[in-house]
């Protein structure tokens, strides 16, 4: 028996996108630090490498901005979808919220 969750692939894509976004941010910080550290090197090779690194850094920043916009857009779409489900099934939503609140209250009170 095969179970297919249509949102599972979407959720994994969001997680992968967030990881790539964090990696791009880290790369950008490290690249900027490297550019500052090698600013005193005046050889032609270093100048060329710094120019290529600066260009790659700008492309990475643009990609990072685009990924953030996509993440925000997908979060808004998920919130709208949740809103529709809650409006379509109000009593079930209230029951689920009550059950989760009761469970959390019992767990907190156990201490």
C-alpha cells in the first residue's frame, strides 16, 4: 500500500530552499570577509579573483533575495489555504484547537 502526501514534496522543497538560502547567506558573509581581507593584495591574479568573487557575490545576493521572495509567497499561499480549510470546517477546527490546547495544558501541568 502506497501512501502519497501531496504536500510532503512541497514541504521538502521548502526545507531545501531554506537550507540553500542559509548557505547563500553564509557564503555571502564569508565572501565579503575574504574580499576585505585581501584588499591589500595588488597582484593581477588577486585583482582578477576579487573581481570574479565580487560578481559571484552579487549574483548570490540576487538569488538569495529571489529565494526569500519565493519563500514568503509560498508561506502566504499556505496561510490562505489554511484559512480556506478552517472556514470550510469551522467546528472541526475549533475541536482540533481545543484538543491541542488541552494536551499542551496537561503536559505543562505535569511538571
